[in-house]
C-alpha cells in the first residue's frame, strides 16, 4: 500500500478511537516507508495512539525517536 493511503487508513482508525488498530497501521507504515514524507506524522500519531492506550512511556519513546529522525 502507498504511504499516503496507509496514513489515511490509519488516521481513519485513530479518529474512530480505534487506537490499538491505528497504532498497528502507523507502525506498518513506518516499517514499510521509513523515509516517506508521511513518516513524521505517522510517528507522532503512533505516539498519540500509545498515549491514548495509557502507555505514556511508549508514547514518549516514539515521539523522541520521531523527533530525532525528522529534526530539521
């Protein structure tokens, strides 16, 4: 699946409150397309999904990794 389509799918899951499924899709996007323009947003939303699921430590790790990888 193209990165933009995968991101749209994951965002749809996120908006519906299906954070566990959204996290899986964001991770799949990051695994398949780590250098895609959508990767920074997917990393942020993966962290948000983890936070919504009550795993603040995992959320922080994802955000820190995303920030380090996509720093300007």
